[in-house]
């Protein structure tokens, strides 16, 4: 057998996630493992919660990282909030809206779909019309930042409509958290999930979630048990917030949580507003260069994500071959398109630690050379 140790190269990650990880965060990951009920570790967990509350801009007590990737945070929100028979309005304007629909159906929901074209934000008017026809809808679910297309939806306006009908909101903030303004309390969002490997620039595999008191009340009023044992948040709560004493639920991913602590501390020290501004500034720089090279944006300027630049390939640029060249020659990863956009667009990420001048410069230089400009 000739299997040897694996030493990956240091890539520049400018796709739809994971993003570049700073050496501070990588170092935190390699610190000695302690027991997951060690008092020192529990102290660190409390700090992770405090830092997450800051990142989400919320006072919600129930704000924790689920020990699994963003998809598990999504599932946690759906399986906990939905009881069989609940009517749920789902907005679908890309891949992740469709996944929300699948989650809701598996949770036994009666789904009302609001469809928007890929590349467009969720239409607030259509959602208002859907509520007018379904006044008994209990939940509105939508994706804040659709990573499959690069479109940003107006979470505040959508939440306002839901509140008029006394409905709860489930919000996918996997790509938005840390990259664009997200204000959970001010916008009155109820169940919000994110991911560690996008604008937080932490290792993949953790999903920060936050539940409002209203969302917790809906979970506590359930008459049927959550069908997932692992994601049943009423059980997880005993581990993350038992006063003083913590009970065993599952073994926390101790080292990954060191990394999350470090990444969130970095965000706190930089300041959320500064981080949002940095993403916007880097986006402007990249946009200028890309447009000079003939790339055209998929999404209208008003609702474009700075952290996910979705652009049509100029004529003569082959998708897979060129991306492979960028990876091999420049160690640079950019993302391809999904669904109907596959082969036609690239998704160039500027997420978290990847949103910096050196990366923008490298990406533009690599493209200029590759395209012979
Ligand atoms: C990446 C992503 C997810 C899924 O996160 P994973 O960590 O890959 O499971 C969900 N929603 C959106 C909008 C995403 O970009």
C-alpha cells in the first residue's frame, strides 16, 4: 500500500464556498482537544454564543452552532418549526429555495409555492398575494442570499408581510451572514440558519442558527415529536444552555468550535459594518475588472450580492476547461453555474477572508492572461 499523508495545496478559494481560511483560524483548529464537557470548553461555548448573537444582531437566547453543515441548519429550522399539516409559503428563486420546498414537504407541510425567475430576488408583491389567498399560512420561508444565482432578497420587507398575517419566518442566511447587512431582531426574523464556510471563513461543517422567542414557543407547543432525534432542538438545548450543568447530547466538534470562536472573534474585532463595507468595496473592484474583460452580470445591480458574483461567460471562454486551467496554473478556484445556468455562468465568490485586494488582483490577472488580453 502506498497511501501517504495528504498535503493539500493552498488554493485561493473564490467560489460559492468554502472560502479562504486565515492562518489564525487554522491554528485555532489545531490546538489541543479538550473534553466537550470540560469547564474551560463550556466557557468558550458561551463566548461562541455571545459572538454569534453579535453576528446575527440578535438578543435571542437560543443562538448556537448546529454540529453539521448549513444544510443541517436548514433542516433543523424546518423539522422543528413545522408540524404535519401546517401551511407553509415557500419562495423559490434558485437551488436553495427548492431545497426548502423539499424540507417542508418531508416535514409534512402543505406547501404554497411562490416562484421567481432565477437571478431575480423574491417578489414581495407575490408573497403578499400568496398570504392574501392563504391567510392561514403559519410560516414564510425564503433565502436571503441565493448562492446559486447571486441575488439578494429584501428580508425586512418579506418579514413585514409575514408579520401582518402573524406567520413565522424561516430564513436562509448561509451566504448573507457576515457579508451583507442581516439584522435578525430589527427585521423580526424567527428561525435563521447560516453556515461556517461562507462569509465567516471558518471550516465547513457548522451551522449557526438562531430562534426567536416566538419560534421557541411554536416548538414548545408541538403536539408531535420532531421526527429527527439529532436535530430536535429541545434536546440540544440541554447541552448548549443548561444553567451551570450541561447534559450530554452529542460530542461537540470541539476543534471546529475553536475555529468558529476564532473566526467570529475576527469578525467582532473588525466590526460588522466594516466587514459589510469590505465586501462591497472588493465587489466594486472585481466588477470593474470583470466588465472590462467582457463578463456581464446575471443579477440587476440593485439586488446583486457583493460576495457572490454571478457572471455570464464572454464568447470564446469555455467553462470547465478554463476553470481547470485557473485551478492548475493559478491555484484559483471559481465556481461554475448550476441548473439552467450551468456552462453559461461563473460564480466568483468574495466571501469573508477571500474578500481582499490580493484575491481580486490575482483573479483579474489570471483571467487577463488566460483570455489573452
Ligand atoms: C452553501 C449553502 C447552503 C448549504 O450549506 P452547506 O454547508 O453546504 O450544507 C444552504 N443555503 C445556501 C444559500 C448556501 O449558499
